């Protein structure tokens, strides 16, 4: 579906829903929202609802980046210290790679 | 399909834009494949002077249709790449150790006659399951049990997006010996699944939607490759494409019935029924059609003058239509998969019994099959309906193009994937090219017969033919040549 075909109020509504949904541990939703509405928020000539869309897009993008950073750190930490954590590390593991300490 | 493609890329590609203006004229006349997609708008076109365009129309139709088909190449190829890459790198998908309940004959006999017999039985069982599901779907639709259909579709796509994705991820990680913790796994699956459901069944970026559809198609074909015994797979491919032919071309074919019912009710085809790949396409096509239909003169003018801007123009004109159609299309992804009651219990048993994702296999297959068949039928229906809507008198020619939906793609992928599972790149490429050729041929047939055609049979027939000829003739031949150091 293309957002260009929506009316401005609908765009805002859609953007808002995506934004709100992102709070349910859905950073991917935020990322999609940010990318999807980026053009609407910053490039298209201004219209009434654009300001709000812009806020949503910015917050979504920040949230998604924050999440991304968090996940990457967590994975790095986990990979590094898994073996040191012993049982806890094994319990947390979905797949334990073979042949690696 | 073409519609989808076209719409999405119309901005970028000037050619497609060109085609569109013609399309307007074409739609009214007998539509080639191209027409089908745009047919909705067509009815409105009546006022337009067709005569001027008529001669050009045929050429244009061909060109236009060709573009659609060529644009189809991309999703099809992407799918095949995914499948081939997976099959050739992950052994899990090439070992068939567990069978679906639908294929009770294990093909373990050493005599090839017995194996062929088993394969035929298996295929017939699968076919009857598909037919039964299609009938159930039609009955539900006739009875206006929309909720049930929606839930059904939703469940099936949910299953694919979570459970089978989980299986896939597991195998990939295992293959590359990567560690992963439960927390990130849960986060990944949750995000992927929810966004997928939203994109497919509600609203989402077109690109993402297409990617999800491609992924789902690839996943399904992988499942089939894994769980169907060797010969059965080939027979099933053939049987299903024949069934496709029947369902689309038969006057009392199930797809036709669905479309006609939808027309009678004067309602858009049930979104869920629409095939997912079609969804995209249908959405686009719907948009086009809507645009043209509501404001014919304007829309036409727009199309003709600014073919490039079609997308832009559509949104404005089409807004209403656009919104609705996507909804319809989106739900489609899940559509085919009809969770059988039978399959569920079995699945569960297996799940409990087997730790791995293997458990879901049976259900997955059934659903997949069902989905495919349903999807196809839905697609066709949609297409047909769309076409019909626009051009009531014409059978929808474009349907064939549009019909090339996920299920078709899946089957083709299955074919290529299976070919690649034997580890012979010659054969793999031969099949790949054969399928693309089949697509093109379908297009030509559309232009010749000007009638709705199922896209699947030709491609599949070509694919099968090429597969067997390359693997039994060309490959031994080239091997001999290599051994003998003969160069041609």
C-alpha cells in the first residue's frame, strides 16, 4: 500500500498507530514507520498534519536505533560471557555453537 | 501481479508508464494479460474512442503484458534464489525423513514401478485435500462466513510467520554454528511475525509486503521440498497444475464460482480469498481500475498524459479504492492455508513427540497445499473478478498474469529447489530458465487466446520437461564429453 494515496489525516493516523504499536517491544515497527514516513515527514511540501508525523517519525527512528544498540550490546555481551556464565548461559542459549568454548 | 509490479515501479520505469495510457484503450477491447489487470477501469473507458487505439492496442497489450511478466521475473527469481541457496547449503531441507499425513505411501520400494505407484497415490490424496479445501472455502464464502475465512487465513499466515520461520532460523543457525540466546530469538520472532501480520493483513509498505510474500512463498516451497517424497513431489507438481487448469478454465470451476458469486453480490472479492502475491498486484490493479472507473475522463487523462505519475495520480483519484483493495489483497497471504482439524491434532502429537520443529510438518504441508490451491483460486478469482468487474462481457484475460501468484511461484521454486537439491547446477539453471520461458509463453498464449489462463501449467510443464531432459540427457552427455576431453 502506498501512503501517497492516503489523505493527510489518514497518514497521520497510520503513522500514529505504527508508532504506538512500537511500544509493544516492536522496534522493527518503529524502524518501518521511520523509513516509511520519512518522505512524508521531511520531503513532501508541508501540510497541517506533517508536524505530528514528523515527531512520530523522529521518535520512532530514535527508539529503533536505541533498540538496535541495545540488542547488539546484549548479543555481544552474551556471546562473550556465555561460557563464563555456566549453567545460566546454557539455559539462556537457544543454540549452543559446537566447537567453541 | 503485473499491476503490482507496475504500480510499484511505475515511477521508476518510463516504459511501464507508457503502457498504461494504452491500457486504458485496451481494457475495453479483449484484454490480453495486460488488460486483465486494468480491466476494472476499462468499463468506464467505453466513452473513449477505442478505434484509434485498436491497432496499437494489440501491440501495446503485448508490450504491456510483457512488462508485467518481466516484472514477475524478479519476485520469482528472488524466491528461487532463496530456495536454492537454502537447499544447497542446509542439509535439513533435503532429507525427507518424516512425511506428511497427506502422503501415506512412503515410496520406499526398490522397484521404480512401485515408487511411481506410491507417488501417484500420494499426489491424488493431496489433490483431493486441495479440492476439498477449495470446496469448503467456496461454501463458506457462499454462506457469507467471512469471519471464519478471515480467521483461517490469519491463522495460517501466523503459523508460517512464526513457527516455520522459527524452524528455518533454527536450521540456518545450526548450519553456520551460530549461537543465539532465547531472549533475542523471542524478540526477533515477535518483531518479524507481528510486522509481517500487519503488512500482510492490514497496512504496510508495499516493498515490505512483497518481501514478506516472497519469503512466505520460499518458506512454503522449502517445506514441501523437505516433506514430500521424491517422486511424489514431481507428480504433485504436475497434478496441481492440471487442477489449476481445470479450476480456472472449467465453466463450473471453483474459482469461477467464487468470482461469480462475488460479482453477484457486487462486492470486492473477499480480501482473505485473494492471493497474497496477488494482493500486491491486485491492490495495484484495483487502484488503477478504481482510479479509472470512478473518474474515467480524469483518470484516463491522467494515465495517458502522466503515465509516469500514475502512482501519484492514482493515490488522489483512487484513494478510496486504493485503501479498500489493499485490505482485500493483504489478508490473502494466509488464505490458502486452511488448517484442517485432522492435521492439528496430529501436529500436536508430533510436536510433543519431537522436540524439533519437525512437528509442524504435517499441518504445514496441508496448510501449505491448501494455501497454495486456495491462494491460486483466490488469485484467480480476484483477477477474474477484477476483470469481470471492469469488463463484464470478457472473460478476464489478465487473470492469467495476475494468477501467477505465490503458489505458482512456490511451485516453481519447489521445482528449482528440488533440482538444485541434486547438486547439479546445470539442471538448476535449466529449470530456472525453463520456468521463466514458461512465463513468457503464458503471456503469448494470453495474447493469442485472449482468455483467462492459469499461469502455472505452462511454466511447470516446461520446468519438468527441462529438468528431466537435462538431468537424463544433457548432463550425462556433457559428462561423457568431459571425460573424453572432447570440446564442442
